[in-house]
């Protein structure tokens, strides 16, 4: 077997391994559930072939395992790194068992496990059913040992996930840098729209993808009629951003031309984009715009993945600020009130090092930005001096809100987490308009809070409020 074959096998094995670990990140029990799948059996077969070749061809393997060599294989390298992280996690769990051997034996006997049962089954069963097991145990010492054992497994699990998603995030940043040449090589020839004439006695309405999809649908004739009527009156100008085109491409290739035709019809091709560090109203040949959006799709996909990895990192790095925690419930009930009373969080201790929730928030903000701080959040106002600052600050406030889980998606809903990257970009463009037309309740709540912080006057409206514009 040649090195080129090993490269191909490594790529195939890596796809399965990353899917496996992604599932484990959603539910530790998938550690054993996935083992019964054909994919996992294929992964084991591939891993054995690769391991046997590695053992017998040490010199050849150096050629694909060292980045300085011409035959370097990133897939082989990643496979080695990621599989070692999974193995380390299992070894740490074995260490926990050895350190708690007496409890482990009593646990097996109490719940009818065979003494030869695989360690993974016991670990996953205990982790999944911890609350139930704790409730049925009558012996206080046994309960205390259970809690200690569970905490050790949970710490190992969180550590494994943080290491894995940190690695994936770093990889993605490397991918982002590889797309930097796209921006350098592209000549964008926008036709700038005369904003004074465009906006004279008119209001600008930024449209979201969920609205234009309904507008395209023959089922929602009422919405189409209402939007057309508002446009014909001449008092409202409808605009979009390139991200709306991207949403359309991802949504459905078959109906994409219809989608574009309706976007053009409603907006006259006017969209909001960044031009020389300003947010402007522009036009562009639509075929050129679509071609550029398609060219950027892989880069956007990487950015979406980073968003997902960061969501996972937040979840496993900061278990005290998960969606089901009391403090996150308080934040989501009244975020403005929470920050007005931010001083009280100095009394909330989050770990055994006496770090307060206030300290945690301050540290998170310092790592994200120097453009605003907790005092600004408390005051409910962040100063913005230039057009492009709005874009940057909207992105950074969004990142901060992600950490504290304000109106975020469920951690298991990967698809929605990925698409939430687009939501941030829509917010970063729509602030220029008078209205943001969307039916996304979560986006409306987050966006309203962010815009309020920045003093943005853009008003969110849903399709059932359009009649009020007449």
C-alpha cells in the first residue's frame, strides 16, 4: 500500500471520527450508541489498516505527518491528533475508575452490571442517569462517592470537549486565512445609490430571508399584495444585503432564480454593503453579485463552523452559564434589569477559587473587545463614532450575548446555531434602515436589545404589522 492510499483512508476515517465526536458532544451516551453503527465499524477497519501501515512504515509516515514535508497530509495529521484526544478521555475515565475502585465495584453490584461489562457502558449509563441513581441510593456515603465519581467524569468530559472544539476552531481560523486572498483579488464595482434622493420623504425597509421566502410563495398572496402596495405608494424603499442572496442559494437551488427575481422586483436591486469602511446603499450587476456570493460560500461556511465551535466551547467551558441555569433564566427574563443590577453578581461565586460571576463577565468582555465594558452594559448605551464601528460592535455584543446565553439556540440544534452567524450579519447591515422586516422572534429580541444599546432607531416589524405602515 502506498502513502497516497493512506491519505485517502485517513480522510475517510476522519469524516467518521468527527461525526462521532460531534454526536458525543450532544450526548455522552452516543459514545456507546455510535459503536453499533456500520460507520463506526468502517472507522475501526480503516483505523486498523492505517495503524498497521504506520507501524511498518515509520519513515514513510514522517513524510505525511510533518507539515514541513511536501507529502504532508492534514487529514492524517488531524486523525492522529483527534483520535489521541478521544483515547486520552477514555484513559482518564479508566483512571477515575481505578481511583474509586471500591465505589465502582459496589455500583456494579447494586445495579446488576456484569463485572466484565465494558467501561464505556458503565460510565455513560451513570452519567446519563445520575439524578435517578442518586435518588435511589439510600446510603449517604455511597451517594457522596457517586457525586465525587460523577464530578470527575463530568470534568473529564468537559475537558475533552474543550480540547476538541478548541482544536477545530483553530483549524477553522487557518482556513479563514486561506480565503484572505479572495478579498484582495476581487474588484468590486458597486454603483453607489444617491441616498439623499433615495430616502427623500421615504422610509427604508430591510427584508429578511423568511419574509422574501413567503413573498415568493404563491400561498401567501396577502403578503405579496401588501408589500407590492407599499412599494407602489412610493413611501417605502425595500433593500437587502448579499447575505439574503446567500440564504437563497442555501435554501433551494431549484427555486433560486424565482427567489432572485422576486428580490429584484421588490428592491429594484438596491442593497446595503460595506464600501470603504462605510455602510452604503449600492447596486451591482446581479449576475456578478451572485457569482461573488457563490465564490465566498466556502469562506462563509467556515465562519458558520467557528460560530458552532464557539457555542460548544461556551457550553463546556462555562457549565454554570448554560441555558437551564438560574442566572441565565434571570438574564433572559430581563437583560436590561440584569445589567442595571450587575453589582449584585459580585456575590455570586462560580467556582472554588472564589471567582464571582461579575469577574467572569468582566474577563469575557476583556477577551472579546475594548470598545465597551460592563459599565456601558449597565448604563444601557455603547458609544459608536463611525459607520463601520456599528458592524464591529454588533458582532462583538452578539458574541458576548452568546456566552451568557441570551436568546441563543439550543446547543443540540446545530443547524440553527450555524445559521445564527447569518443573523448577526443581517443585524450588522440592517441598522442603516428604518425598519427590519422579519418573522424571527429570537432575532427580534436579540436585535432590539443590541440596537437599543447602540442607540440605533431601526424598528423591528413582523409581516402581520405591515398593515400599520399604510
